[in-house]
C-alpha cells in the first residue's frame, strides 16, 4: 500500500468541497499548506492530521473508538490529537510484538520506531498509517472511521472487497474456511480443481463448498486461474465495529469447538474455573489479547500452508461482582 498516496488522499477527503486556500487559512497557515499535503510535497505529523480532522468537523476520538469497537482506556489519558496520544495508540496496536519484527514489517529502523513509541518524536502521517497496517493489518478500518473509503482512490477497491468479504463472512460463515483451504499446499499441488476436495478438508458438504466458492468469486475474493481457484489479497476481517455480527460469528466458531468436543474429535482443549483478584483478572484479559496477537503474527509468517486449523479463546467472568 502506498501510504504517502493514501495520506494525501485522506487529507483531501477531510477538506471536502472547501478550497485549499480557505482550509489552509482556517488551519492558521499563511501559505497554501493543503496544496503541499495533497501533492505529497510535505506531510503533517499524525497528531497534526488528527487536529486537522477535528478542525474540519471529524471527531478523531470517536473514529478511534469505532476502530476499536469500544473506547480504549488510553484515550481517557491522552488525546489522539497529541503526540502522547499517537504514541499510546501505536503502543497499543504493537502489543508485545518485538521491535525488530515491527521494523521488518514497516520498513522503519528500530531507533525511529523506539522514539515514536516513547513519544519522543512524531511520525509523519504516511509513516503512522504504515505502522497501523504493519501492526494491526486494519488500516482500512481506521481510514473508514475517518472518511468514506470510496473517497480514497488508492484503497477504494480494497475497501469494496473488504465490505464484500465481511458480508459473506456473516451470510456464509464457512466461506472463510474455504478461502483459507485454497491456500493449502495440497490444493496447489492438484493438477486442477477437484470439486469436493476442499469440502473433505474443511468438513462440510460438497454443496456448501460450491456455495462458498460462488460467493467468494462474486465478491472478488477469489479468481479462476489455470484451472483452479486462487485467493486475492483481502484485508484482515475484523468485525469489532459491528457488535451483533461479531457475536453471531463468535457463537458460530465456538459452536464448531463444542461440536468437535462433543463428538470426541481430536483437538487441544483446556478449561479452568478459578478465583482471582479483579486486578489479576484484567491482567489475564491482557494476556489473552497479547496471546492472540502473537498467534496472528505467527500464522502470518508460517510457510508452507499444510494444515487448516481453528482457535477459540474465551475468558469470561461468572456471574457479577460479589455483593
């Protein structure tokens, strides 16, 4: 993704129908800074970009909350329009990812990253956008919380595919497993597509396999090439912005685990009922978030694709607070 082009287009979309000169003056500049930003001659820092959004009628704190699907705790301590707020946001997205891994994924050196994470320096808007994508794979969600993705030519098509993928994930939950099965080395080794091969690996009926393939093709998530289906790049499917959709898919996925367990099928199952302090329960929740982030990072780097698996992580408090 060309984050410099995205940054320029984002600033253009925030300006809307107002002229560059008028907005530049409204922001307190004597020169036509909007022209410099939108042509890529210069860029504001991330904090300044959020200030610009606020000045032009977009609530950046509300956008961040939509990105998370909730209001993050750090936002009560640091405004996202400040250097400290940008640093807190980036630290939260990084989680426990090693700095060297973030440097490799983002293309920035560790010295610059360390200063940005500590709030000792400010990343330019394109650098900030690149870090969001490198550490969360959800840049499209952040952009979509600020402006309409169709207003950003560099990501408009990707945004349409992402919306279609999310719709399919809700309407045909097995489609995601079918999509992942197309990445298996065994499928790539087939002389040509074999109807029912994916169904056997996923554990569904051949008719469901065909239904999912049709839906994925219609949404542009897969293409027919050299007598087989090939996945197209689709951004990470994160539905936290839609609480109802998240609940439905979480229940579906948890049901898979319950069915496997009830049937006595193989799998690594574990459970524990315990008492713990309120503070340590919050620590356990953070451990779960960190674990899932590390799991996703490992999956992203794992090659070759030989197995198709599901993981369920569910930590919850029984009852309410003791009265």
